[in-house]
C-alpha cells in the first residue's frame, strides 16, 4: 500500500524525464525523476508469534517479534467469517482508515514501514500491525485497586480529554471509551486502542454500537448520534474510575438502558463537589446542553473547576507525572496483560472469492 497521495503526485508531475546520468566508471544512474524500487512488504512469516494479549468478538491481539530487526509489535488478527457473520465489514474498514489518519501521543499507532502502513489479509483473516504498548489495560489497575484516588482519575481524565479533542478536530467519533480500551505505556501515559467503532463523521450516524454501560441516551433511542457520545462516555468513565463501578448498571442490557434513560445518578459519599458537578454536566441527556458538545467544545471541559490544577499545554507533551508506572522488564514483556488460552481460535474456514472481494483493498 502506498503512502496516501504519492501516486497522484507522481502522475501529476508534468516535468519531463532527464536522460540517464553516468558515474565516472560509466555505470548508468537513474534519473532524479525515476521511481525508486518498491520496498519489499513484510510477510506473516517474517514475524514470530509470542503470546495473545487481548481477545475480542471476532479476533485477538498477539505480541509478535520481527525476526530480523527483533522489534516487537501488536498484531490484530480478525476472523473474516466472523466479521461477515456479524456484519462488521464497514467497521474494520473504518478502523483502518482512522488509524492511518491519526497521529497523537495518546492514541495507539499503526506500524509504519518505508512510509507504508502494514495491513494484510488472506482467505481467513485480516491483519493490522500496531505498536505494542506494554503497560497493560487501565481496567486491570482499576480492578486491582477497587477505585482510583481523585488525583489519579484527574491525570487519566486530562489525557483522555486531549485524545478526544484531537479525534473530534479530525471529525472522528471514537464511540468505545472504557477502561478496557485504555492502555498504559511503559512510562504510565495512556494510549487509546481499539478503533473498531471509530468513524469519520460530518453529521450523524445511526449505528447501535458500544458497551451497554457507556452508551449515550441518543444511541439507545436511535435518534442519530454524533461526537457528543464521547463526552457522555467520559462522564461514565470518570464516575467509574473514582467509584469502582459505573453509574448505570444492571444484570441485563435492557435494565442498563432503562437506567441510562431515567438519568438518576447516585454518587458515593467520598466524591467531592467539583467532580460530581463535572459528571452531571457530562451526563446530560440533552446533547445540545452536554459539556464538550456546546459552542466552546472541549474548552468547556478543560475550564471546569475539577481540572483547575491542570496545565493543559503540558498534557499532550506528556509532562504530567503519571500516578502509576507499570513494571516492564523488557520490550516484549507481557506480564501486565492477562494470560489467554491459545485454543483453536485460528480454525476459521477460508471464505469465497466473492466474500473476499469486500476486503480487497485492506
């Protein structure tokens, strides 16, 4: 896959080719306008698979090591039959296009080789090669501690606000904010991962997707939704980080949806006034009055009194001191991730050429 725009730029270049030049010993040199040889693409056999570090509905993420340079990467592997069965074809294309477009310190990156992103497919699986983030999921640290202290939640919330603000500046809605999708790098800073529900969005979308506890009312009611859903999810996340549980929960999704639409929030006593005020303003059912979704956008969130001690210029520069620094013994250390059984997940049957057609540009 070529870097975007390179082929068009080459085709549009009206300058004539120069005649070949010679070295002092008479050897021909290519002219400056001659295309350079295409670098060899990586193949699956160029990587050793070491461990599974995450699983999902139709795939898993594996730690792999490039055999020659010994670099470590995360390889996302998605079963094509399952993607088709669950009607997720557009979502996997969205994920790839979003990851190709974004570049931010708090977002996971697609691996880049010779100015090209490495994605691939065969007859059974789709593959995306990404940076490996060794600190593990924020979810694991939250579960082990029960809940976070206010300053700890403040740190993660500030970095997440910057990530959301950046995505929205690109007209991208993330739609899957939750502790499981927030990784910590080796220094303790966040990386949002799993962009399967992310989408470039000019107006509204109607797809019902996300995690039940984190769904905004307009998603549940199928009213059409936009980037405001990410600010709602931030309110849920802040509540969960500081309480140890989400504000709306039930034994089944329908019960959760009923509570979300009712909008009654019971705050634990230990939460201070300013964070309760912020959560209430993020969890406003009327999205036109939801903090982050009004005229001043993310600035309204940043100016809230709970964030009064935050130096917002320092946040994206990773200058804030992380409250948790993961124990990482080496580049390919997976000890901060759960152990997953390497069962027969890779027995997906090959799909027909007709079904494969939708993934031809993947």
